[in-house]
């Protein structure tokens, strides 16, 4: 029996590589950096062309906000989302009991309902029970192993989807499927970053980057040049490619290397296909660039699950322009718009590139 967990050292190395790419060689005259741990990752906030008072005020506010998001939006705490999931589990089929939802959760749920529909349910935060069953939050523990197939199929057969939810005229949530448990792990980080970018702008900060383990949003520019960031190679710690990010853009990547473990010689990663209940097999990573960080976050996961055969259809429905998908064979699929912006640094000579002209 062989078990192997994803090393935190690799995660930290990725952060260092991305930070090196983001920083460039010259340091600006005024640069303030602050780190926050939330959503299971280190979030680095870098401000440029701001004064110390602005930076101190911004960092204090962002720390408070991210602490709130982490507590209230996580299914693993005793916060508001966890309490909501308890009420969803008490739903009696066919009765559609109305549940009062904390105001800060309403836009997350409503936006997720829309994105789930647009992505043909490839983005499906209603599968929280399935995610709990796999326990990838314990991926570094020695005794981790896949759940029994019978338990997986029992949940899959109940088909929890965001379309099982609706809101009444009082903004109360109506649930028609007790199998639903909400987990916004594929959206909350991007949504939170989008909120904090708006917060920075309110505070008069116009040049900044919020970098959450390589997923990031930027405003303004880095001194007199645009931001240039690195995209990790999904099968090594090298930087696969670099790309220039413009003002008010976000770049998010979903990869099968983020949380994984080996059990009896087989590799299991954390991105699950709602249709099968098992980790997907047709992609290694997906990178999306979009002005909306929340959409970019959810879309990267949806396209990852859709895989090399369906990603173009879903990208079109989501209105995406910049997409790159690396399939299970290491071949690269991308939009023509993405190809025009990306510069490959460590692409395998054996990898083929497939470019779609339009979506």
C-alpha cells in the first residue's frame, strides 16, 4: 500500500516562482506588501504608488475582510455557510421549506446559480457532500484513502444541482433536494478578491495586485509597465509560460496538482466531476483571464471538468475570450486571443498546440 501526499514545499516554491515573475528585476520606489492566510492559501497583497497611511488602512481592512470571508464562507468552520448547509440537509423532499439566508451569502448563491446554468453544471457548488466524502482537505494526512464506490454513487444518483435551489420574493432560499450541501471552493476566492479590489479602489489605491497562490487580480500597472506573471507547468515546478496582464484583469488557474494524494499507486486529485463523483481525467490545468475574478475562478474549474472535448462550448456560453487548457496528454488547447498574449518558456517539445479561432 503506497500513499504519497502533495508537499507544502512544492506549493511554497510555486509562490516564490510566481512572485519572482511578478516582481521583475527593479523594485518600485514605493511598494508595500502584506500577507494574509485565507481559503487555504497565502494571499499576498502588493500596493504601488501609495503612501504609508493608505497602505496601513488598506491592509487593516483587507485582513478584517478576508478573516470574515474565511470564517463565514467556509463549509469547514461553524460560520454562516456551515449553518446554512445544516438547514439544507433538513429539507423534506417536495415541501420546499423557505430558509432565511444571511445577506452576504445571497449574491454568492445567486451568482453561482447563474454560472452553474451557463456552464452546464460543470461548475456545481451543490456537491459539498461529495467533496466532504473525498476529504481532500486531509490530503496530507497519512491515512487518507478514496471513499467506497457505493457511497459515491449514492450521492451521484441524488443529482444535487444549483437548479434545485430558488429564491422567493422575500429573498428566502427554497431547496428541493436534501442532498445539496454548498461548497464554494471554486468561486469564493475569486469573488473575495474581486470585492477587495473594489475596496482598494475606494481607498484611492490605483496600482496593486492581490495574488492568492498564483491566482490574482491587478489594477493599474507595475511602475511604467504592465504586470507580467508566470503560469506554472502542471507537471513540474517550472514556469510553463509568461503572460502580460492588463489593468483590471484577473488570471485564475485550476490544476490537478493543487491538492492530491496517492493510494495503492493510483493518483487522486481534488477536482471532481459531478456526473461520476470521481476526479476528472481529461485535463491537467486550465487558465482563464477575465475582468471578473469570480467568474474567472469558477470558469477555470468548469472548463477543467468539461475537458478537451467540451471546453470550447462552455467557454462560449460563459463569454470567455482568453483560455488555455492542458489536456491529460500534455497537449495545449487555447483560444486565438490567448495565443496572441502568451509566451512559452518551458513547453515540452512533445506537446502539441491546438488553437481555436473563434468560440
